[in-house]
C-alpha cells in the first residue's frame, strides 16, 4: 500500500475536468464550469461526501491556476508536462484509440505504429501513471474510484498496484471495437490496454454491445479472458430532462430562437443536428444525404432548412481540422447549388453556443444523428426532450442510443447516403399523430437513466461488487 493516503471516499478521474481557467489581460484567472453528464452525475454525491475529481490541466490558464494554487473545492488538476499531455491526448488517445474504437481507419487514413508511436506511448503511460499516483495519494482507505474513458485505460492497473485496498471502476464512454479491428493495434499494446482496464474491479460500458466487444477482445488477446476479480457492467446514460427543460426556457435561448426562426424562414421545416466536429459524427455524409434529398425530391426545395451546428474539437490535430474544413466546404457547395435569394438550404454554425443549440432543439422538426459509431450520443436523447412540437429522430443503428431509442426512431446505416436521404424524407412526411406518439416514447426512454442515477448506480455496483 502507498505510504501516504488521503481523505476522499469517492474519486472520479478523467482527462477533462469540470472547470477550466482563462488568463485575463490584468493577470487574473477566470474560471468556467462545464456541463455534461459527469458534472451533473457527481453532484448527486452531495458536498459532504468527501468526493474528489482528479483531472488534467488542459490549457495555459489551467496550468497557471495549478501553479498559483487556485482551484475549486473537490477538484484536483494535475499539471502534467504539456508535451507529455499532447502526446497522450492528441497522439495516442485521439489519433489512435479514438480511431480504433470508432473503427475510423480507412485508406488513406491508416494506422502508423512506428518509433514516433512508441515515443508517444511512453507519454501515454506517464500520463496514466500521474493519475494513478495522484489518486493513490488522495483516496481514503477502501475508497471508491471511478476512472473515465480511453485516455485512462492504464490507470486502473497502476492504481491497483499502488493501492490494493481501493474499489476501482473504469467507465468507457466510447464504443469498444470488436476483436478483428482491435487487433490492428500492436499485440503488446492491445494486451497492455486490456490488462490496464482489467486492473479495475469493474469495467463498465454504455451498452451491452460495447461490453460484449470488450469481453471478446479479452478472450482474443489475453487467452484466459476476464479474470475472476473483474466484473463487466453496463450503465446507459440518459438526458438530464429537468436541467435541459429549465435551461431551454431561459431568456437567452428565447432570443436565439427568434434569430434562428428568421434565418430558417416562416413555414419551413427544420432538420437539426448538433455535434462536435469530428469524424465519427459523420457530418459530411449527413450533408450529402440532405443534398440528395434536395436533388431527388425537388418538392422540398425552399420548404426545408438543414440547421447544422458543428463545433470544432481537437483542432490541434490535422485530421480533425481537415474534417472541419470538409464540413464547411460541403455546406457551402449545397448553398451555392440550391440556395435562392430567400432561402439558405444549410445553416451551418461553428461557434460553440449552448443556448443556440437549445434553441435549435426547441425548433427541430427532425433530428439527424447519424454517427459511424458512437458510445451513446446524448443529442439523440436531448432533442426529443426539449423540442417544442415533438420531433422525428433519424438515428444511426451504430449509435449506442439505438439500443434504447431504435424502436421509435427512423434508423439508418450511416454509410448509406441514399438511405439517409430517404429516411429524412420519411421523417419530414410522418403524420403528426405518429410523430407525437413516437416523441412521447422517445422521451420516456431518453430520460430513464438521468446522469445522477447513472453515476450512483455505478458507484453502488462497484461498492457491492456487482456485474451487469
Ligand atoms: O465520447 C468520449 C468523450 O470522452 C466524451 O466523454 C466527451 O464528451 C468527449 O469524448 C470529449 O472529447 P474532448 O475532451 O476531446 O473534447
């Protein structure tokens, strides 16, 4: 056991934490608290539960905050050297592991496992070790620790070696690749990743499909498979209905609805999508499907608008920047080809604005969620909950949310542009009573597991040593 130990009874570890800092001209630091499932999930523990969130400093502002000892209660930011973090986050997590789990490699985008990869892998190990050491220091005897995501696949095993007394969980927010694809990783790396997660008492996933793929990979790569000490579990994450509905009715959202209504134009239908701009979201094929809809069914011209909010992410990496540029290019092409003086077929916005996203949710007639693969996809759950008039969901069968929402959505093969165009037409022409019925059932399914419950269920299962 580590010689020092802390007081925290419940710990969460993730790359991105609940708060970030920006330096101001006068030298002060402004803190910005983020939203998201984990943040609301953790709030369920309450303030007197000795909870601690360990995360990485991501920006210069964050690093400055750590140096000055500025911080929020319940959060510990790790000042991992910027180059180590860049290798681990950009190099390994988002250039390799993200591509493996979302099965995104295709010619000419191929995996490269060379000396540079090995150098970055050493950083990924060091980054994971920094988390394991901090957690070992902060955790009280027998505490529960939930480690999040593909950035931190090695940390559970490292932490187990330092602190065998802890209850350790690992939660994957991504899909898990099937063995035939996962095994494109070098054998030693594949084994190290699996063994890293198997260091946890409990490895949990958003759907049964991803949990089964993980189990299959353990059998294929490690032979004996899942050791008896590790349970594999599933916890679907739902929409936070109370928060979303409350936030969606604040004045700044109403203001943006007025602006958006003017942009869309009176009497037109809105096909809405909101994503971070990255390849698994399949935004380009969504635009191409919309283009095909306009080409094949001219009756929709001037009568529909595709509202696409694509918020750039991971822009340090060329492959994500190129994808963002491709999204913009295709949207411009469609507008040039079909736009008229009074109608802009695609309204593409790239500046992240949560209030405007909620405004679009409220106005949506159709929500387009067509990822190539996605751990869950909360947008698919959030739009039906927030939409004013109910909406039809066009949903990829490869999104984790499909398991819960597929029966009441119009489902698509995300690669099939023609099929997606047909699905959009079907969605736009669905009779009002069927749309209302489907929306009702979508809302029930989408809100069944609110984030607080999702987190508490994980915690209880971890403490009770449960599988399933
Ligand atoms: O889907 C996996 C995930 O880690 C989510 O939990 C999170 O919303 C997203 O990716 C964040 O990506 P990043 O921190 O790279 O912006």
